[in-house]
């Protein structure tokens, strides 16, 4: 469920097709710059009511999903 919502946010923010966003997809592959990542993180923080302190270490969609899942526990 976390992945589906994060995927929806990424697709909306970056204007990508849903099939381009997989767990192993990197943000570089999605051509997301630091502003894009900032906007994605803000949307995720609002949606899941979590705080993402830093984007360091968040290289793939899976990294982001795992981080959010860890915050929700």
C-alpha cells in the first residue's frame, strides 16, 4: 500500500507513466532533480504524516518506501 501511494505521488509530480516507477527505479532514472525530490518528499510527509529528515540515502523508490514504512511503525 505504501508503494502504491508513493508511486502515485511520483507519477503526479514528475509526469511519468506508472510503468516507469518500480521499486528498483532510481530517482536519477526518473530524471528527478533536487527540487522534484523536495516536492515528492513534501507530498509524502503530508500524505503519511511522517517527517523525512534528509534525502541522503534515498536513491531508489524502494529506499523511500522502506524509510516511510519504518517511520510508520
